[in-house]
C-alpha cells in the first residue's frame, strides 16, 4: 500500500508536468516546413554588432537583424517574393556570423563588420522596404550550419541552369564544402535575356594582361585559347591562354566579372585575333542562385526549403 501510494504521487506529478507544457505531447507544433527551434546556448538574444562605415570612417552599434535587412536590400531585388528575400536573409545572417567569428574585419578596423563588399557584404539600408522587413522577420535568427559550423554562405545571380561546387566555380579548396554540389534549378525559364545568352570580345593583348595579372606569368602573344577542363556543371575549370594554363575563376576575375559574366562558356571563337567568348548565366555559380530562388518562391517554397535545395545535408538553426 505504501509503495503504491508513492507510485500514484509520481504519476500525478508527471501528468501535471505534461499539462503545464513540460511534456512534448502538448507543445505547439511548428508550421509545415519550419526549421527547428533554438540550438544550444550560443546566443540568448539577438546580438548587437559594431559596423564600420568605409565611407564615413565611423563605427556604430547596430542590431544584427537591422544589419541583415540592409544587406538583403543591397543584394537582391527588393520587389521579389518575400520567400526569396528570406532565403537571402538566412545566407546574409550566416555569412555575417561566420565573418565575425573569423575576426576578419576586426583585424582591420576593430569592428565586427564593414560596409565594404570585399570585406563583408553589400549594404544599402536606404533600400529597405516592407518586403525586406517581412523576409528578415520571417527568418529571424536562422542560420545554416554543417557539422556544427557556419557554412560558406555563397550565392550568385544566375547559375545558367546548374550550380557549381566550390572547387569548380571558385577554385576554392581551403576546407571541405561537401554541402555544395551541382543541382539543376530551372532558373533559365525566368531569368533575363542577358543571362540566357551573352558574349564578350577580348583582344589577345587584353587576355595576355589578364593572365599575367592573375598568374604572374607572361603568356606571350596570344594566338589561341583552349579549354583544358570542364567541371560537373559544365563550367570551364581551366584554360590554356597562349602558353599559360589558368583556372577559369581566376581568368574571369582578372578580365572582370561584369564582362566575363560566368564560366558557363558555350563557345570560344578566334576572329582575326579577337576572341569571342559566348556563355550563359551570371556569377560564379556556387551556392544559392538568386533567380532560382525567385522561381521557387513563386512556386510557394519556403525560405528554408529554398536554402536546403542548394545546400545539401545542412541544418538550419534558430539562434534567437
């Protein structure tokens, strides 16, 4: 009798705990497709960060989500669907925290982040609108992690139909990025004409200067350009310009990423010493494709679903 009395008391306590929310049975279910709740105790609330303005040379304190809104407004068309902007917000937040953790900007200015696109991300707070605010609020605190670490949150405008691995699109091999692989996203169905087909004409002298700038080697008089290797997505990984081999990503940057819109090259012609490069897409092709994100958002995909389409095997965690 005595033993059974204690058992009844313990049972009653368990019931009470469940009724007040201690048991999982009565927890409010997450909306369909929503990522899990807060992970670990890295943050107890939204952090305030220091932002260095490269124009004014001033540093100010700013809430992280306010900064993310300025980044999203700068990096994506603010008239696009909220879910596409939300995917961009998750990337911006991840990039920011990874950058702060690495201390790259801290070494330069003593601040967490700067407004320089080469040091951090593009930042245009004057472009923030209701779409951007909704997207940032929808994804508040959400970041992408792989094996407990922030991912390399890369993105680009238009992948030309297929995304690239970090090695193929950026010649990046410093650390493993197995979450980035080739995926076909259908972005070509909705992207702008200049992303569907473009061409650029470069003289042999221009190519020679670009190769020397990128490699330090003189290719001599450039009379030929040959593709050495293509990657899984079809992008040119390496070429031989004159007598010098160069990676596709390095040549693109040296020529100018606005001129050589991508390394998704379809043809290279020599027209009397002028080389005509023809291709499709815009950007390095690694990570999230913005036009692909727009297409999926228009189809009703949630921001976290869009991110996981491009970043395989990752976790999206809510930090605050």
